[in-house]
C-alpha cells in the first residue's frame, strides 16, 4: 500500500483547544484514517513549520487527499501538506523509467524539449 507523509500546522485556535484540553490527537485521527482504508505507521509532534508529522499507508492518492482535505476543513489547522513517499526500490524503478523516457532538457544539443 502506498505511503504518505502528512505534515500539519495547528492554527492559533487549534492550539488553544488542545492546550485547554490536552489530548492524544494521533488517536483522535486514527478512526478517520482507518475509515478511508488506511493506517498510521508512525506519528510525531514536532518543532518548526509543522506541529504534527504522520506517516500513513493509504490505499491510493485519492484517499490520502481525502484525509488531507478533512484535516484542512476542520478549522484547527493553518497548514496541511501531504507528500507521496516512495520506497528505495520504487525510487530506483522511477529512476530507470526516467532514463528510458527520452526526455531532453531545454537547450540540449540532442533535441528540443520542454
């Protein structure tokens, strides 16, 4: 099953809610992810631009987008970013396909391209 990196930054209102009522938000989102056919692989609270980082396995990109939209629509987040992840073997397969694609960079002596 494909893996996705979800990065979430809470809004001021989101932080206010969980500071006033501390709770395990990872467990709170687990049922929604599972309802979409996914599972949480790991999750962390973090410092920096994003407050929560979650790695999920989701059946497909549509379901990963659905949970990201749900996070964003809830109002407690000021930013939500979802990134598809590739295993090393998938990345190597993509590199091989890239080599075979025939793409040539702009200005290439071997031909014109995008």
